[in-house]
C-alpha cells in the first residue's frame, strides 16, 4: 500500500509513505474524524485533536528516512545526526553475521 502521511503542517511537507497493513475487524470512534494517513485512496488511522497522538495500521512507516524525519519533526524531536534506518539495519546484520561461525 502507498499514500501520504497527514501530519499537521500542510500537504507541502507530507511525505509519501509505503507499507503494509495488519488489521482485522472494524475501528470506530471520534478520533477517526482526523485521519493520520491517506492510503490507496482511503483515509486511515487517527490523529488526536491536540496533535499529540498519531495511530495507523500502516506498518513500515519508520523504514523510509524521509517519513521517519517527518515523524520526528512532528514529535518535536531534534536529532543530533541524520538517521538512516536502512543503513542501521545493514550494520546490525553485518555485526550479527560476524558473530556466526562459518559453515563448513
């Protein structure tokens, strides 16, 4: 699935998102009046009226650096350095592989 993250601050800053959904059942409630994402043409998720809480069934939001940056900015977090989740994942996999015995 793909779409747009709908955080406060206007659509000019809205990053494109991709991910997958794991969800069963029907979600109801007033919070759905303020969706968090637009996915495959449908409004999804919720953003609290005070802008402090965001929820989505879209998994994988933290995997794209531009989406992660937008979420951190929305949360008013000022990172000390650039964070690339793909680079971090690869470093972690390399460290894990270094600790495994070689197959003979």
